[in-house]
């Protein structure tokens, strides 16, 4: 049995989209997905990519993806690596693939001179919290996320 | 009395750094700031900027900054605008400058074809929460932020 983790290339957009749909299925949110291969090409494999991806293959089959982008610390004037999605297909869990991907991303963060790596987890997912805390990460409990989207963003932009 | 809001240029790094220090003073965190003008140049005014800034001037004096970058929605394959810092110097509060900057950022988000705009607030800052909710934003209470930084990031990268 062999695990390979590597950065994605523009030839992988079909694989990435397939895994995005598997995540959406798992979360029962497939009707929220509007992403297409063309949009992934345009936003991730362009001159100024908005996001990046690492893929994991188990015996040659794609089994996980980690999608990330660079955020920024003002006090450090330095980028950070923000992990937007880390998804391992259910049938390949328990093999340490998620942990290997997190470590691979930490190495990527160091290579890119990032001062930190951040991600979010749902508050009920205490199993994930324990996993992250055991790896040395901290939970920043004092922050609340706000979002303006769709109509509320349109309204703000037109005020 | 006149308010001007505009995008920053590389000539503004001194102004931006001055405002970052004013934020740090306000938060009593000046010893956390290691940013220099050179680092701001290298990370924000380069070929692939990690972050962007809008500045507000009141009667020609810089009184506020909004520092943002682009995050990413996997399901939409579309960037979002993430507001990292929005700071108005204490002596110029109550003039609606913060609100004008938020609206300016919402317009920037639409111009850049962003599907959403996001930011965080400290959980005790209920005055800010009410302000954001009144503008139509939603609070996403179910998410917890995790961070690996310094030694814990080094450790992850070396495992």
C-alpha cells in the first residue's frame, strides 16, 4: 500500500472537482456546488492564483485533497497558510492520510516563509479538535466569523 | 470636513505602518509588531501581493485603514474578500468612517467578482456584532479557529 501526496497541476482539475463533490455529498450539500472545471482553471491555475491544492493518492487512486490559500498577518507583515478544506474520502479514513496532508501543508507553509497556519473546524467536531490540539495547534475561542454574501453583499455594495 | 477613501500604493507603506502601530497601541500589543516598511513593500506591493489595503483620509490626514486579501470558496470556485483589519483611530470615531470603509470594500468585492465578504470580531465586542448584523451580515457561530504558529508549526513541518 502506498501513499503519494503532491501539489496539483492544471491537469488535475477533474480530480479536484470530483473530490469537491465527494465532500459536498458527505456534507449533504451537493446543491450548493456550482464549481466547474473551467472555473477551477481560471481561479487556481492562472497568473495570480486565488487558491492552491495538494492531492493524496492511495495506490494511485485520488483519496484526499487539501485546498489552501495565503492569508496575512498585519503585525508580522508576513503571509500565513490558511487551509480551507481538508477532505479524505470516507472509505480511506483511519490510514493517517489526513495527518500526512497536514504535515505536508506545514512544510509548504515553512517553504513559503509563512508565520502561521490556520484552519477552522465545526464546534461540535470535538474529535477533530482533539486531533488538532494533540498536534500542537491552539484553538482561538475568542473569535466570531461574520459573512456577507449574495443579497446582503449586493446591498452593502450599493449603499 | 471631507472624507477620502482610496486604495493604497507603494508610496503609502509609511502611512500603513503608522496605522498598524496605532492599532497595536490601541490593543496594547505593540511588542507583537515586527512589520517594517520593507516587509510591507515585499509582501503587498509585489508581483503577487499577499494583501491589499484601503486608506481613509479625513481632511487630508490618514485616519483609518482596511487590510484585506482574497480567500476562496471551494463549492463556488470563486474568490471571496476577507477583511483582516479595519481600524479607525480613536479620535476620529463616530463619524461613520468605519461604515464607509466597509461599503467601499463591498464594492471592491463585487468588482473582483467575489461571492462573499468575511471578517472576524472578538466575541465580547457585541457593539461591533450589532453593527455588522444591522448591515445584513450573518454571524457564523458554529466555526472554531485553529492556529499553529512558531514552535508548533516548526514541529509539524519536521514530523
